[in-house]
């Protein structure tokens, strides 16, 4: 006897809501300051539209923050009520057992139950309450308000009103706002996933209203459209020439999105990857259509989970070519110029060149693949997160492979490592094909989060953000395949990447077959295999890997957890022991080096579901 109330799901939701509320409150000041600078040289009806939109944004941000905080208070209340109900149930069960024993004793001595002696029993052992504790219904309510972005003057370019602005200041606003919107989108994914976990595992708590997550998505969608709207207005002023004013009717045309309704639906940040996949399928865009799209649209497609890998590959390679040919433009489009701690222009050029080298390596290695695995390589994402360049490269066709593996690297990883990541993936794929030649394989090198610097490893911030992004990617793989889900999905996590993989496995909508950690920095104290949406968890660590032990301070070694399957990284028949912490070092033996014991066992897990 018990109640359906998962304390871990509630604590995850409370922690998520608290953190997101703090981030929303903190980011408001930056958006307000950026808007005030944009308004310095902005005049006319469009300045008033911009100011009104900013006021609504600020007020709604405050309302959303308070709604998140209010929900945390409600969750603390129902947690206390759940504890009270559990104690009541336990006390009642214990009392009923004592009552049964008393009745049994009375019968044994010839005294019928319910005799005059019962009053004494009730005096020193009163019956606990039979009335259940009723939880207070939870209300998660928030609705965003729409914002006006047109004067309604029409497209004739008449002289009824004119507006002027400094396009440079408007672009500075849109650039900084775009960075904030990307961070807020990650927060929305986290809240959506945590809320889904709460509602699925805490059915004991009634929910009166549940508009918070949808309202959060609507608020973000309004922010994203504001950012794009201001950028289009800035482009119109820049095209017109310095210091000129434009008719409000002209700005109405320039500021209105010209994207088809279907694409607008795909780019809505509030929709799930399943909804993205459905909307994308309805568009029916051909390869030629994709190549004809403007770069700003292509950049969005490249990083959109739920879009098929073939389409993301076309879009991602187009962005990569643009970054090679005009790095300053793409650097600015990614918002890196306005992001504190972002990759510098020199680092951007270096990492773009390294990614290009890694993709070319993947293309060459893919030609060696034999059927049924498709002889293709795919660049399934290229963009920026938290000021870091991110990407993902698949060996094999991610749209059709029956066996999919996603490998997540650890701390300090950047796109500079793409070539080594791809070579490590090729070794895994070749080994898996030998064990299961009838299966088709795809191995993804997922460099899709800002990996921490060494000083950041003890913290969990990067794992939380990376886990949300990885969960969205994994769900997108399922959703984009139109019901043809991979038969087996394995996630590998090296070092800090294991923390990212575990965070993702706690949030995915689709079950992962296996999570494999190697050289792990450990799990947080509240993370256990049974909390993850995964069938099996494996772990290994080399005796000579001293770095992993240092990085694990404050976390739990996954090998010590019940339910985790541990395998060896030491020398075996025909295989070598890991000699350090690296995944795929140029010298020595890394976890995924050819002939490493760890690599062989990981290949066996990928291909057969268990190490040999």
C-alpha cells in the first residue's frame, strides 16, 4: 500500500524551477539595457512598437518567474503532505498488526475480541486516523501576451508616418537577445522534461491548471520573433543608407516574416521534436529547396532536432561552407560577438577548419562502409551554445540505421577534436559490423554542448545544459524517422560526457537501450540507474586513469552503484590496457583506441547488448 508520488521527480522539478527562475530574473536586466541602447536613436511609430513590445516582455518575464517560484512553493507543500500520508499509512498498518495480535491473544485465553478490555487498549494505543491526507491541487498557470509588430499601414510605403533608427544598435540588440533566447530555450526544454517526469510519476497530486509550460513556450516564441523582427528592421535601415528614415508602411513589409506557415511552425521554439518532424514532413521540401533557402533559415534547420538527418546534413554543410568563406558573417549570425566568454574570432576560424577536416575524414571513411550500412557521413548540426561552437558528425545514415550509437566527449572538448572523434567512431563501427554483419550502423560523434574547462568539472552546470540538449537530440532521432525507429540505441559517455549522458537519459521520452560510461567523473548523489529511462547501464575505468578519480570528487563512482554492469579496461587476450584518461590519444592506449580492451567490450555492447 502506498501513494504514487516520486520524491526524486519532485526534487528534480523543484531544482529545475528554482534555477530557471533565477536565470530568467538575472537575464532581464541585460535585455532591458540592450533595448534602452537601441531606443537611443530610434524614433517614430516603430520606436513606439519596439518600446511597447519590450514592456510586455519585461512584465511577462516577471510574471513567468513568479509562476515558476509559486509552483516550487506548491511542490514543497505536496511533498510535506505526501510525507504525512505515508506516515499515516505506515502507522495504520502497524496499528492494525498490533490489533490483530491483541485479538489473537485474547482469543487464545478465552476472551472474545471487542471485550470490555478494549477500552484500555484504545487508551494507550489509539487507532491512527482512517482519513487519507488529501494533497492540495497544484496549479501551474501562465499565459504569455502577444506583441504588436506592425503599424498596419499596409505595403504601399506611404508617407503617413516615418521612423528612423541606427541599424547598428538594433543589430546589437538582436545579437544579444538571440543569445539569451538560446539559453532560455534550453531552460524551456528542462522545465518541460522535469514537468513531464513529475506528472508521469506523481499521479497522487491533482493538477488544477497546467498552462505554465505552454505559456513559457509562447513567451519564448514571442521573444524569438521580437529578435528576428528587430533584425529585419535593422537590415531595412541599413539597406536604405545611413541616417535616413523609412515610411512605416515599408517597415511593415520588411518587418513581417516572409517564411511559409509550415516553416514558421517548424521553427516555433515551443514545439517538441515530434511536432517538428510532423510539420517538416508536411512541407515536402526537396534537396534543391533546401539549398535555395537563405543562410539564416539554413542555420536554424541545421540545429533543429526532429528534422531528418539528410536535411540537417545539407543545411549544416551549407553553414560550414559559409563559415569557411565568410567567417565574420557566420560568427556574427551565431551571436558570438555578443556572448561573454565566447570563442574568439581566431578560435572560430581554427575550429571551423578543424570541423571541415573532420567532416572530410568522415566522408572518406564512409566510403569503406559496406551494406547494409549506408556509405555516407552526415553533419547533423553546426551552431553555437553558450558561446561554444557545437556540431555532430554521423558515420552511417542516421535516418535508416537499425543500430545507432551516440558518443559524448568529456571536459575541454572543442571542435578541434573532430578528426580524432570521427576516427574513434570509425573503429567502433567497423568492430560492430564484424560482430553483427546483418545490421546497419550509424555512430554519431556528438560535440553538442559547451564542455567544461578543468576548473568547472566539479560543478554540474554544463552537464545539466548538455543533458537537455542531448535528450532533445536523441528524441529527435526517433521522431525524424517517421515510425522507423532504430532497433537499438546506445549512448556512450567519456569522462564528463558520462554526466551529460546520464542527465539526458533522465529526460528522454524514448527509452535508451544502453548508457556506457568510461573514465566517468561520476553520478550525482540523487542519480541511480532506476531513475533513468534506460534498459542497462555499463561502466568501466582503467587502473591507470588517475584523472577520472580526481574529477569524481563530490560524485559517486557509477561502478559502485547497484544495477550498473561493470566491465574491464585492463589487458586481456589480444587486447591492451588503457594507459590514461584519453578517449583516442595519438600515443598510448585510450578507451577507444584500436585493440584496447575497453574498445572491444564497448563494441560488443553496441552490437550485441552485452560485453563478451
